[in-house]
C-alpha cells in the first residue's frame, strides 16, 4: 500500500530527507553524466522542486518522476503540465518501475539518505529493467557500492551490486550544494547493469551473502557454518580462514552455485 505523507514543513523536510540541490554546477555535472537525449525515457526518484527534472525535460527526455510528498507533486504538476512529465505520487520503495518500461529504462535521482540503501537493494532485484542508474548518495553508501575486497566498506551491498552492475564513482559533492545543508558528504555514482551477469539461483546467492556479512568479524567458515561446510568452501576455491570482506563476488557466486548443486543432489532442493 502506498504511503501518502502529509506533514508540516520542518517535519516533512527532516523525515523525507529533503535536501534540495541548489548548486547549478552540480546539477549540470549530474545531467552531463546521464547525457539525456530527446525521446529517452527516464524515471526520476524524488524530484523535489525539480532541480534535475527541468534539465531532463529541456533535453527532450520523457520523465516519470516518483515523489512521495503530495505538496511537491502538486507544485511539479503545476510547473510542468507537459505530457513529457508524469509525476507519480508514490513511495519509490514500492513503485513498479517495469510498468514505465520493461527494459532500457534510465534511472536518475538525488536520493533521500534514509532511503538509499533499501532502494538500491530493491533496484538490484530487477537490473534488467534499467539501462543505467545515476544517483546521488550519502558518501558512505557510495563508498560501499564502489568498495574493493579487503576494504572496510566492502559488504553485502557491494557484493549484491557487483553481481549485476558495474559501479562507477563519478563525483564528490559537499554539503554546500544543498539547502538545507546536510550533515554528511555526498557522491554521485553510476551503476551500469551487466547483461552477462547470470546466476542460476539469485535468492540462494542473496541468502549466502546475507549470512556471510551478518558475522563479518568471523572467518568465512564460521560465518557460513549454518549453510556451508569447510569442504564446500574449499571446493569453491575459497580459503576458509578468510573474512567475509576479503572474498570477491565471483567466489561468492561459485560457492552459491556449488551449494545449490550439492543440495539439489541431496534430499532438499533450494531454488530461486
Ligand atoms: N531531486 C531534488 C533535488 O535534487 O533538489 C530533491 C532531492 S531530496 C534529497 C529527496 C527527494 O525525495 C525529496 O523531494 C523527498 O520528498 C523525496 N522522497 C523522500 N522519500 C521518498 C520516497 N519514499 N519515495 C519517493 N520520493 C521520496
């Protein structure tokens, strides 16, 4: 069910992460990164007062904007009544992106901080819908997306994104670019879904990665004890004494596949 939000000004700003972009240089950089062309279809998450929406429409793009704040939706519809802009009064976490277009959709947004991690997990469930994703995030989330194995930020989000996308760090943005100023730094990341990224049982993979990073201080053998034996881990070419953050996405994929096959041969079958 869609959450409709009616709050007064200050509460609305805080609850919905309303830090509006006011730096024209940053707006321009983000639009340059996305390179909108006439007739291309974009979904914009959290259009707010339209800092990114305007330049997208100026470039001739067709925009479906998803905004949860009814007052902002009203303003956007009044400002751009054009048929090229459809504003959906909806929660981006629940929005059905495939209903805009089943594939080749371009996604853009200056995401509210509270929403970015759950939303990224949601978008990563259906990477085939998107041609590319250009998002402003809290710097720490951007670091997690772009982290390398062995680094402190490498975790579940990194692995789930790396399975399906190439993540590119494109721009660092300071608090002065927004009003009101947020307390944290931001960054723009581009995610390019990888059409070759195929995995037989994505849900099993996700369960494995979730389990591994639920105990990231332990060795991978100990962290995965409820799901995988040391022998399984070794057979997938992984040193069981490594920590979860030292293991590359391809190794997790190989282990998930091995577990799926060995369970499939046993009494239980794990699917999807
Ligand atoms: N794009 C605008 C800009 O750059 O100035 C606004 C960005 S502001 C950081 C985030 C926007 O997301 C706000 O307009 C806020 O109301 C909206 N928002 C917050 N939670 C949302 C949700 N669950 N679904 C859709 N929009 C949401």
